[in-house]
């Protein structure tokens, strides 16, 4: 995966931008297929804020996994409870 990312990053701007947009679209398509399979509608259908909260949650979790913002992580875990 890293080798593919390195190869893609070395390409001209139009190539990696187009590839990124294509992968993004494929990801959305797979997500909608998953929602259809589960029989549930996407959360953003009821609340548009979900489009912003979801990616922010993923970025925050990645940062916590890398050891960043430990004080914030501790505060969140105190309020919401720790989940494994």
C-alpha cells in the first residue's frame, strides 16, 4: 500500500488528483452498497452534520492512535467512556 502511494505521489498533479478523486468516488459507492446491504440509510440523510463529524472523528482517532493530544483523548474518554 505504501509503495503504491509513493508511486502515485511521484506522478504529475493531474494523475494523482484524478486517481484520488476516483478512489474517493469508489469509496462512496462501496459505502452506499454497504448501506443497501444492511438495509439502513446513511446518517447524513437525516442530519447533514454527519458529513463533517464522520471524517473529523476518523482524524481524531488516528491522531490519538499516534499518541497525539493525550489530554483531549483523556477528557473525551472521561465524558463518553473508554471503548476498546
